[in-house]
């Protein structure tokens, strides 16, 4: 397996492309707009520069990594030579189903189709293809070049051979793959999102402020980042989408998103990506200043 196609040049997509390219794979980075691709490549370049500054890689390593990436705005062309596709588009089920139906049509017959979805059913996605045994979840963690975990999610029809191939490939990337079964939220978000949602409810109910809630979890539970800061980092829109998938999938009210989360997303307060969430990021991307909405 040498040729990897990554669909989507956003935060997760460019991180996945970076990771494969740095490990010596030929990477085709696909997005619908050249502007999105240019932003993604710019992010990869900046992240490589940080690694150079920390003396983890050399300038030659950076050049080799960027040289391993080719960009495409046409899906058919981008997947035409792929041994593996990793889809990292927006967490929208209808969009993902359309992408997988198209990939199934255009990718080589022996190509494995994977998705970086953090919550959507692998079985549902596989059902729109003619190769459900070759469809699998590869849920990378953000930031991808740094975080070691990859959740490997088997759909109902995913073959043992494909699962083992992806587990082995993940180890070649220096990651730690963990196999899980196909239920809403898988493991990571089934546990994480209710915690984040409860932190938002705690704020909504006036139990404590933003920094106080995060401080309790950082110092009391040894979390490197408080849940509200983490929600901002993930993207409040992404958190809402995942909670909605779990609420719909389990029909359990404990997964219902907090009204505060819903209102913030509707108001465009999505966290770091929008410049404001529970914290204000207008001056710095660090969670140092609480949003004036919560003062």
C-alpha cells in the first residue's frame, strides 16, 4: 500500500495528509476548491516549520514531505490510483454518503475506503457502496501529526483482512490503533461528548464559571485541557453534530445537547475556528480570556 488519497483539506484532512506524507506515502489531497487546498497545504508547511524549530525534522524532511503531496479538485482523478482513501469531509451524513457512492464508482476495485468520521455509522456509509467489506472507520485524533490514537471501527460487513491491513498501516504511521465496533460515537466520543455536554450544562445552570469548570477538571482529574476549552478546540458545531448523531442513534435523552450549546452554534460562536466560544480567541488561539458572554 503506497498511494493514499485524503478527501478534505480542512483541519483533520490536512493533518492526515501530513502524517501519511511524512511517513513516505504518496498522498493525493482532494478538496472541492483550490483555496481550501492552498490553506491546507499552508497549514502543513507551518506545522513542519514548528517541527524544524524543535529539531524533530530537518529542512530536507520538510521538502520530502511536501513533495509527497499532490492536490486535486476533481474526485475522480484524485482517487483513480488510490490503494486507500481516507475521507475527512465535514461531519454531515448526506455529504459522506454522496462521497462514498462516488468513490466506490471511481476508485480501483481493490481500494479500501475509510472514513475519519467521529460518530456516523460505518455500516450506513458502507451500504451505499458495492464493497462494504472494504469500508472501515479510521478516526484520527486532532492534532493528527501528534496524537497517537486511531480508533479503527469495523462496520457490520468489514472483513478481517481489511481490518488487519488498516491496523498494521496505522502502526506504520507510528500510531496506536484500537479496534472498536460500530455504535454511535464509537468509544472516544461516546464517553467524551457527554462529559463536554455536562460541563456546558453546569455552566448553563450557573453552578460555576468557565474557568472554574475547566480548572476543576484539569487539576482535579489531571485532564490536560478543560472540557469547555476542549469543546472550543474541537469546534462547538462538531460537538453538536456528534451529540445529535448519538441522541438520534440511541434515542436516549442523556445524549440530548445542552440548549446553551445549540444556541451558541446558531449564533456562530463555534470556538477557536470562529474566534469565540467559551473563550475569546481574537488576540490569541490560547484559551486565556473568557468570552464576555460568560463574564
